[in-house]
């Protein structure tokens, strides 16, 4: 299968800190690729560069065959690259349904329509309701987003990413702060999504990572120290030393 | 709280009725002064409605909105001074000049955020103020008297006070309707999304800068209309109408009445200007009373007066 995402020799520094160090990463269409690594390894920085929020110092990013290194955030999103945020980033003062409908609207051409009531347009509202139903938030549609719990915010994040009909999802710790039950629900949801989408998953929850990932890349200090199938990563001595050792108990 | 019989609905309908019937009251022997005062209130309410579009819905804290009052006003004043009296030229020029000014200021200021945005809009408005004050041919600091109001076709006569009042009121209602349509449209939701979380908007594929810029231009244009009306109302334009404290007044009207509400700016304009009128007739230190009053509203009624009346915010 052709690679949907190709990252060549990406590098990013913040002053003296090397957050991304000559990073190479290829993700074929349809793969769920997990990126793991200790705190501060540069996972969020990587996602920020892929989504266009940060500009790399050097290196190139190709998505769906075109070089997007210099493309702004909104253009990448228009190409089908959607991102969810590690720290929940929603439209808190808008309704839950409005949040998702905006994501639909983003993909429905330009928004220079000044007259018709957008809250009554089925082309926007119906797909938004469908996305909410998929993450199990239908009953909360009309509440302001600020009224939802943390776990529901994570679900809403996912609904928004889905509603933009992306080809690839960049998920930054979708399980962060979720209880065991909510995490389990999220894993089920991601397993469904992985059938239709290419996913880059950054996650600290190793149980979830090993349950979902087709391949795993391990980052330490911005460098790839290992990349491969879950079994290989699990048995990689360097990875154990650097990272997995402390969490052995979780998935032994 | 919602529904037709809420306190808020009754209060708003009463206010609208009072505005519509005010000239009748004056004709029946009421004070002429009321008509003058309320014409002014209505015109400034229109300016506040335009500011509410960018401030209340768009979250753009422009501190230079009065510049458009001056630009719209001076477009009418300068053209009249040069012998062009027809409103069919004066008014489009007033709107176009305001739009252009908004385009330039917006293009520069919308690249910045927070305090910088406030300072840049303020700086540009003050620049416009000094430019106008330097126009010796058009009265400079002293301002410019307008000897003839904008001319339109036959039945329309702006020097008829009652007619002028109703024209202003119709334009106000029209603008409120327009803004309401805009904020509920796709464009309006994009603007509100950008207010709520600009980064996220860009992440899901909205070039927010363009939307905000267009919104900024619409608001400036609408405020330019208010400027053209003021010029006709006072038969006089001066740099003072674009001084930064006037921009502050407009912000107060919006915040006092209720940001991001259809009727908020109107309620705020009426409240502020009537209060100012009443208090200043009681004591010359009226601002000492007005200040704390405003503080109370800002501190305890985040949604302004309209919020106190029970407006349910959903956007
Ligand atoms: N804007 C910034 N300015 C300076 N340093 C930064 C910035 N963003 C990240 N860093 C630094 O870059 C390194 C990588 O940070 P990043 O947030 O990408 O790590 P992470 O792998 O996502 O960590 P976590 O697991 O805690 O989310 C860290 O040392 C961090 O302190
Ligand atoms: Mg992170």
C-alpha cells in the first residue's frame, strides 16, 4: 500500500531543546500507527508540525502525494488531515451540536454565506448528528459544550474530527484523563474508526496502544529509537530500558 | 425565562413600541427635545449594533470604532461643502470610505491579538482624528457646518424632524435584522467559532483571518451609515465625533446592553444616553454616579441588561 503520510528528516528545536530530531516516519493508508514515548519526548510537537500549527526547522512532510510542509493549518485540514488536541480545545460557549456542525461546515466549501440560518441547514446538522451518535453524545447535543464532563469532551473532540470527513486522524492522547470505563469505550470507538481511516495515535495508555496499533514508533528526546510491529516493540531491549520497563506490569 | 411572555420579551416590545410612538407623543404636545434626544440615541444605537457584530459576536475588541462615525460624517460634510448635496452620492461615498478604512485597519490589526489589537485599532482611529483635525479647508479643529441636509427624491425630506426620526429608526431596525441574519448564517457561525477558539477553527479548516476581515469591514461600513446620519442630525461634523472617548462610549453601550445579543446594543444605547441626560441634569458630577453603575453591571451581569432580563445565551 502506498504511504499516505511521509515524514522526511524532520527537525525542530526550542532553544537548546531538541524536540524533533531527524525524524523519519512513513504511514501507509489504512494503518493505525501509534507514537509512544516518555513525557517531553516530542510527541505533541510532532503532531503540531504535521497539522501545521508549528513550522519545522528542516525536513519535509508529504501527505497524499503532495508536499504540505509549507501549507497552513486550514489547507492541511482541507486535504483531509484532522487533528484532536491533547488539551481539550473546543468551542466551549457554543452548543455541542454547533461544535460538530462547524467541523462539517469546514469541509462544505467556503463560509461566505450570510443569509440562511446555518442552524437549520440539514447538510450541516445531519452529518453532525450522525457523528455525535457515533461517539454516543446524541443526548447532549443541545447543551453548551462547557456543560460536558472531561470524558465527554474527549468524545466530542473525536466527533469533530470525524465530522470533517478526514482521510487521516492525528490523535493526541485521546484517553488522557479518562476513567477505565470511558477508556474502554474509546478503544472500541477507535477500533471502529480504524476500519475506515488512517490514524496516528499518540497515547500513554499502553494497554490501548498494544490493543489497537498496527505499528508502533517509539520516540525518546525527539529521536525514533524503534519502529515496528507491536510484538517487536514489546521485545525490543532498548525500548524496555528507555521506556517500557517502568510500565511492564500493565501489559505483562 | 423564554417564550413570548417573559419579562425580557415584554420589556423589549415595550421599548420598541415606545420608540415607534415617540413622535406621536411629541406631536400631541410632548417636548420637542425628546425627539432630538432620541434621534441621537437611535443613530448611536446603530453604531453600537455595528460594533456588537465584531465585539459581541466576533470577539474583536476594536477601540477605534468611532473613526467610522467621523468618516461617514465627513463624507457627507465634505461633499456638501463642495456642493454635492444628493444623498445618492453622499451616502454611498460615506459607506465606501468607511469600508475602505475598515479594510486597511482590519488587514493590519487582525494579524495581532489581545492588547495589540486594541492598541492598533485605537492608534488608527486617533490618526484619522488628527488627519481630519488638520483639514484646514474643512474647518480643521473647529469642524464643518453643513448647510443643507442630504437630498433624496420627492417625498423624502431629511429636514423634516419626524420623517428623519423614522428614517433613522427604520435603518436601525433594518441593521438589527441584517446583523441577526448574519450572525446565524454560516458566516456568522464561523465568526463565533473564531471568537470562541481561533486555533481550533484554523485546525478544522477555516481561514479565520479572511472571515474576521470581512466581518470587520461589514461592521465598519454599517457604522459609516451611522456617521452619515449624525452629520445630517447635527448639521455639523467635527473631529470630536471620532475621538477615542467616543469609541469608549460605543463599547460601553454594547457591554451595558449585552454583548452578542440582537437588542443589547439598542438597550445599552438607550440606557447610557438617557442616564447621562438625567444624571447630568441633576449634578455636574454625573460621571461619578455613572462609573460605579457601569461597574456593577459589568461585575454582576455578564450578559448586560439584556442578560439581566433573562436572555438565554446560545452563541
Ligand atoms: N512552545 C515550546 N517552547 C519551548 N519548548 C517547548 C515548546 N513546546 C514543547 N517544548 C519542549 O519540547 C519538548 C517536547 O515537548 P512535547 O510537548 O512535544 O512532548 P510530548 O511528547 O507531547 O510530552 P507529553 O507526553 O508530556 O505530552 C519538551 O521538552 C517541551 O518542554
Ligand atoms: Mg504531548
